[in-house]
C-alpha cells in the first residue's frame, strides 16, 4: 500500500498535517539503541534544533566495562544538551557515553522550544521525581500550570521550566497504582491514566527503569508513527527517522497509546480498549527521508500549514477567556496607553503586516501603519512611549527589522515581536513576544511562516482590543473560534490543488504575470507576485485593483495572465463588485483571467478564464486560504522551468545584514 496517493500530487495530510515542532524517536530491539536514535534525530533535526537529548535503558545483563563493573538491572541513563544535535554528539564522544552505548532500548528528542528557553535544563528527556521514568514530548500541554501547581503542592520539585516535566512526574505517580501483568503493561496503563488528564496537543514517549525492552507512546493532535522491523520496532514523529531500517509502518489514530517491544506492537485508546493500527508500506527511500517523500521542502511546508496554524493558535485563551502572548514585559496599562501602532517587517513578513493593519484598525480603532523595516528609521518616524511597534521576523535575526526595533526602543516606544525562532535576538530585545510555532522552515521562500504570521497578527489585534476594552472576552472567543476553523479550511484548499498545478505548467513560459486584489486581498496579490519572482525568476507585479486604471493597465497585452483575488460578496459586497468590474476591464484588453473566489460566487464566472474556489471565510481571515493557491502556483511554475525551488538564486533564508 502507498503512504498516500496525495504524494503523487505533491501534498499529503497523513503525516504532514501533524508535523510538530520537535523530533522524537523511540527504539526497542536487540541492537545498541543510541546510534539508531541519533541517526533518527539527524533526519528529524529540521523539526527542532534548540536542544537534543537521549534516554537509554540498560537491562540487567549489561556491563559497560567501567570501573564500577556491572550495572544494576534496568538502569536509566540520560544525556542532553542545548543547541543543535552536534552539541549532544560532541558531549557523548568526549565523555565516552559509558552505558548509553550498549542499552538496547532508547528514546531521543530534538526540541523546538515552547515552554522554557533552549537550555540544558529544559532539554528533553525529563525524568520523574523518583528517577524511574524518562519522558520526551512534542506539542503543548495546555493545562500544565494547573498540573504543576498540584504536583508542587504535593512536594514535588521541578528541575525545568517545561510543561513536559509535569507528564514525567504524573507518569511516575500513576505507575504506583497502575494495573498490568508486566512492567511494560503497567507503563502503558499509567500512560493512559496521564493522557486522560492532559489537555492540548501532545505526543509523549516514555521509558521505565523497571521495564527494559519497552517504549510506550501516546498521541493526541500531534504526529506519531510506528516502524515495524524484524526483532525490533520503532516510534517516531516522522517515518524518515526509521526509513533506513524498515519501510513497514503503522499509522496511529487520535487519542491512542502504543507499546512497542522487540517483538510486539500493542495499541489501545486512552481507555484501554484494543485498537487496530493501520499498516502501510513506505514507497520512498532514505535519500528522500528528510523531505518525507516530497520533491521539495517547500511542498512539504505548504502541506504542513494546517498544523502550523493550529499550533500557533494552541493554548492562547486562559481559563477566564483572556488572550495570552508567550512573553510579556508590558502591563495592561502600557497597552491601554497605546495610541499608534507601527508594524515593521521585510518581504513576506511585510505583507503579513499589511493584512494586520486591516484587522488591528478594525478591531481596536487604533491608527496602524505598516513600514518596510529597511526604511523605517531613516525617515525619522514620530515615536514615543504611547507607540507600539510590532516587529515581524521568521528568524528573529533579520537585520533591517532588528535595527528598526532598536531605533524604536531608543525613542522609548514599546516593541512586540512576532517570531518563529525561540530565543533569537528580536524576541530577546522586545517588550513582548508572540511565537508563531510553525516549526523550522527550510525552504527559502516562506509559506507556513507567512500563514502563521497572519495568525499571530490577528492574535495581537485581538489582545489589544481585549486589554483596551474594545472587545469583550466572548467576542474575542468568537473570533478565535473562527480562526480555529481555518486549519480544516486550509486542508480543503490543499486537497483541490490539482487544477492549479496543471495551470502552472501551462503558464511556465509566460513573460509576465500580474496579480490584483483589494482590501486584504491586495497584500495577498503582492505575496503571490513575490513568490513568483523569488522562485520562477519571472516578471510579476501585484497591484491594488483600483489602481489599474491609474497606469498599470498599460501592461496588459493579449494573453497576459492576470490573477485576480476576489473579496467575498458577503459583507463588503461593494468591494466584490468593484473587483468584478476590474476583471472585466483587463479581460476586455486581452488578459487571460485567473480568478480565486469564494465558494458560491457565481458573479465572477462569466469573466474568468480559469476559476478556483476557496472555502467561505470571514473577510479579514480570507488571506489564510487565498494565499495557498498562489504558493502552489509559484512552486509549480518554478519546477516546470527547471529551477531549484528550495534554494532560489541570490537568496538566503535569513537576511542578517542591512
């Protein structure tokens, strides 16, 4: 059986919708686990590189040959380091790794920090208070604060700032009362008990000092797949971790617990009911593993967008319905005093800021300006302590944006960062931070980072509105609920991309492509044109549709492709009608019209040479769905022209010089 027929079309949700921000690997077999786990982590390092760690269980007949002689049965050894996997490997080489090198059961983790900074103490695995259990984790435990308070009340001391450590301590406590005929079965039952208490999205892997030969995992809204070998079995967040050893795998469903040993794979739901996993055969080999079978990282990252958006939204409302940022060094009064917002960013992030302007002004009634970071400080903007500067950067190291931030700080303005890289310079120097939680983005052309930046901008606007009393908690919750519907709608768009791919091949020889839109569709048009320039090296321009008659319409020639992003006919119907008129104008002058419109919009049909529908979406949130076809179009045109999609010429992922 194939992994998924969608691989043939460039998209798959089976594993990519669920790509987490951390890489996890588990192994139970007869071979030394450490090398297998480290090899798997190397293939997963794109998922997280803030820190890395391993835990190895030694069985009773193990002798590591050190001066201490034979180790006691079931000893649990761990090693972890902040930074990239290479830091951990260096430490293991320098310290000899002792018994870590001979244990045949192990788990490993590469981290993309969420709770707690990227330090040695916050690196996974985390051990329980009694030293019996080691746990690694992908996702966010939303109720960790409540659980931590409960555990601390019971006298348990925490060794890290992470939400994961709560799971380790809870697991150790549950083991004391768990039923099971064997230590492994008790560990699985304890995992079920703990999983029922956790809220949020998570994958957990655990090993128990008293159950050598067993790894137990749990999955909710976060990826986990089983690799089936001969005399050994695997767990991982992505099949690429074990593709070198086996192509036979088992797909896990929601809210399931799995136990692996060298000979067995046992799956249940969170209540202990037996479940049959879905076996499948992996059709691609280790050479494609890092891309999970996709031809390009960009295709993979486009497919990851539903999950990236969901991760960015996860856990944003507290128990009282208030929105939460990740780090805040501003008081509510500081935000209430804001009378002007500036958004500074570069490239794709700048387009996210343009969308944010519409949302922030609409929801807060605060004037908002969007500035290219490279121009911001040179025009001497008027800033003071009542100014909020929002700095958007995927890497957190974009030099133009960093310099704009520092200029704003010198003028006593408050700065809020939207960033995808925990602990980078821009978040560190800001007064507040909202992380996008998109996970590492490898392709130079931004896709999932852009959509998550949009989501983060919406959250900033809603947070300002709530703090300032412009919107009540229930109004904010209603918009959050609309945002939470977006991952499914993005998934719907991804499932309908075959016609876009076909059109892209037809447009590959075009000399020029124009994009038009109005309101929030105007920044989408700019982003579509930028993607085409970046990837296909074609002339492409984006325009506000109303500006066509003020000059750009002179560019229209017979057959010129014009991509029209049409606003919803609901709500702002007058804008919709005006864009339809703009489409008629360019078509009358020979343009080939390619229209992206909302489902049910029949008014555009007579004027569209090619019509692509997206799901019905609130106007301000529409860029989350209308951008996706333009990403796919640019990627496919570039591929058809024979270009390197992931590493376009003259470009780097992060611009760290002015």
